[in-house]
């Protein structure tokens, strides 16, 4: 999906909740509880900015980047409503310069690209993390296609926590956490079932620490 498609989707009304992604929020809360001091964070493919705004509210200095100008504007309005400051950037991550060793936190949440684009981009993400910083990845797991519900159905745009962890270990990171997670989703009823019932999507999370 390109920027124009996402502009149309975000233009029809808020797509995601105002609350941060729960898996991402839990990971950050755990890092903070373990002594990680809020520093400079970049939220990649920030969409409507819910994670970026939440981080800013916790004291992080945040940059949110997305190629959808409509999504970014929604984030900007949300940040103003919460009274927090976020540096919003409308840019395509394919060629946006993440910098080198300049972020204490790189947030990579539900950002799915084909392998040919993903692997060099993850290398850029790893290089952008400052010494002592963290990279947090949350995404749909490849097992979700066969055993879960919803999400992308192309295996080439999906990964596993093991695959992601191997990439970051090779880049010199310590893996703090790498596991699959179940996320309940509501399904429409039918064939005599209740109006809604829960199924599980299979996601994963990887938290990597640059030593």
C-alpha cells in the first residue's frame, strides 16, 4: 500500500485506537522499570501517532515518521490535545536517513516489507541505535497465516522472532526478548454464532539492546 492509499484510509476516520499498542507499551514500561531513562526515540511508520504521542507523554524526545501526510496530521492533532511535543516527519522510510548511532529507542511496530527491502532497512535501523539504546520490533508473525487470524497473507513480508533476533545478534546486539504473542481479535458472527467472538492473531516482539 502506498502513501495515497493510506491517506485515503486515514482520511475516512481514525483507524487505530488512541492508546498505544499494548505489546509495545508493555515492552517500554519494562525497559523503564529496569532503569532505561527516556531519551531520543524514533517511531517508524508511526501512522496516526499513537505510540509516538504516548512516548512523548512519558518524557521521551520523539520523532514520528510516516509517508502518509494525513496520518501524520492526525498524530500532530493528537499530540497537541495531549499537550506533548513530537517532531513529525512526512517521508518515505525507503530513503529517509535514520542516521547512525543517534537514537536511544527505535520503534519498529507493524511495519512489513518484502525481504528485499526489509533486510537492508533492518540493517539501517540497527545502525541508527545509539550505544546502550534499544530497538523494539512488534509485528505479525509468519505463523499467523496458517494458525492465526487476519494480517498480511504474503509470507515474504512476514518474519519470526528467531529470524529477527539472528539479524540483530549479527549486528552486535544483545537480545532482551524474542517471542510470539497471541492477540485476541473480534470476528463477525454468522451461521448461528454470536454477533462477535474472539480469535487469536499471532504476533511477535523482539527487544534488542546495543551494548
